[in-house]
């Protein structure tokens, strides 16, 4: 009886040990999102390897609804948000600066994802005189 | 009245002398289960002290992929619990966890959410009927008092997080076949977190169902090994009345517990558990925990 019990416990332990390394690592990619009222499309290109718990940078490009570069962009709010967990992250070190010689490109530095997983960038901007919101999905490794 | 008292005393003696600590237990108790402390029918007051260390944190996203975890690299915990029985069939416990979150350069200590739990045994084990299980009803409440990810003041390192941010109420049932050397148990609980507002945004976490299956072997009257698995499923988050898609959570965990009874009034328990250990998992965290616990009956 004791041997049967030992075999049972050993089998379950081995099963647990082998099952521990499941899952694939998350891959990161650039992304884009159209605003809620289709006034603009925002495109995000990561300038540094996308990672959690370390500051990263991205180039943000705004296109008007006709697909051409937006003529004027202002009042940009860039808010990383983790929808599945219902929380954001620190934006204290985040800076948004216009890329010289362009009307629609911006460099966002100091973006900090406090953990890996499925995030979205909640974006608000006034593009060509109209304020609208967009969301860009980001998968942080 | 005297007859009833005599019967109660006799029942306590019989249970205490013939079954303890062999027969009693439960599927959802112990460091890998829901409640760290349970009381056996002949125990009036009992204390619990546990030291634990959790490490190997990884996040699991909605697709089941692994990602970098936020918060501490390691979490140490000291858990204190006290239990009091009201009759042969019912008892209540209060559990207070304390934590030390260890980051790369800093460590922060704090108190977690206390747990008030009670169990009522609707079917007592019978030494003459080993196939009849012990059946317990479970009810508990966990008031949220610890800082959570929703009100952390350390939004980069997240070292000051010691709770979920939501009070919750739990009910369930625990079935335990503990009369023979080979043991088996099942438990099912349902937990409803309460709605809470942070920074003007209302959060309503969904219902959580937790299923536990435990088996084990009583090697001697003083040594017992248990192994169990948990499946915990949460229906997802609703924010300002809107259900967030792909926010459902799923976690399959496993635990192995080694019990040693130096005497009938003392228990030393070593537990290894792993969260998100097997099967499909999503929107959860993977981690491994080692816990050493000591229980002592201070009044029988």
C-alpha cells in the first residue's frame, strides 16, 4: 500500500515538474491605430528594443483621414494602459518632442512599462484642428 | 443537558484518540490551498505561523505567453493565524499575512489583506465507514486594506503592493476522504470581489471559481504527504460598466505538502507550490513558493 502511495506521489511530482515550462515568450511589434472618430491614424515605431521595466522610445506618426501626413498635431496625451489588469504605469519620465522638419512626427522617450504583457497606448491628440482618441495595442515581452 | 454534555465529551475523546491526526484534514487547506489553518473537532484554539518565499515571477498574457513580471524579484512572507472552534462542527480563523517585497535595489515591507474564514462540517468522518467523507461548508471574507496596483505609490517598481485592491466574499464546499492511508479530497469555492472605485474609475472584478483536487498518503501516524492541484478561473474585469475583452484569468497551480506531527498538538508543514504550473494559463502570474509552517493547538 505504501509503495502504491509513493508511486502516485512521485508520478504527480514529475508531471508537475515537466509541466512547468509551458508558454511562449511574448514578441513585440510596431503598431498603429485609427482614432475613434476616424479623424486620424497614429503609427508607433519602437526606436529601442521593446522591454518591460526599462525606459523605451518610440516614433509617433499621425496621418490624416485621407492617409496623408497630418498638417498640425497638438495636445498629445500618451498613456500606456494594461486593460486586462485595469492599471497604467508611471509617465513621470515620459517626454514628447516634435521631430524637426515634420508636422506629424514625434519622438516619445521615457516610456516605462512596469511589467510585460498586453498593453495598449491610449492616445489623445488634436489633429488638423479636431481632438480624437486612438488606442494602439502593444505586446511587451 | 448533562447527557448532551457527556455525549459531546465522549465524541471528542473518541475522535481525538482514534482519528487524529490521521483522518482529519481537508482538500483546500494548507499552504497550497485556500485556508492555511483548520481546526480538528477536538481543538478549541490553535495558532499558526508560517514563513515563505516566492520567486521566479513571470507574467502570463491573454494568449498564454510568458512575459516579464512587474513588482518584486522575490517576496518573503510571514503569516500569522489564529483559530477558535465553537463546536465539534464549526470553527473560525483569522489570518494576517505580512510581506517583504524585494526588488533589485530596494525592499518594502507591509501587511496584506487579512482573511476571516469559517467552516462548518455538515458530514463528520466515521471511523466505521471509511468511504463516507468529511464534508465542510466554507465561508470567508477578505477586507481589502493593503495597497494594490490600483493605488500604488511606487508605480515603477511596484514594491508597495501587498493586496488585490478588492474586498471579496467566498463560499464553497470541501470533501475529504481521510480515513485510510491513501487520502483524497475535492473542494470548490466561488469568490466574488466587491466593486471599488479608484481615481473616479469603477472597477468590478468578475466571479472567481476555484477547484482543488488533493491526494496523499499517511506514511506513519506522524508523517503525511499531500499533493494537489488548483484550477482558478476569473470571469474578467468590468471598468465603468464596460467588460474588458480578454481580461478573463486562468491559473493552474500545483502544491506538494509534507506534514510532520511532533505531537498531537503540533504540526510542522513544508509546502512547495507553483502558480501557472501546467495547462492553459492566461492573464496571471507564474511563481514558485516555499513555505515552512508551524501549527500548535493551545487548547483542546
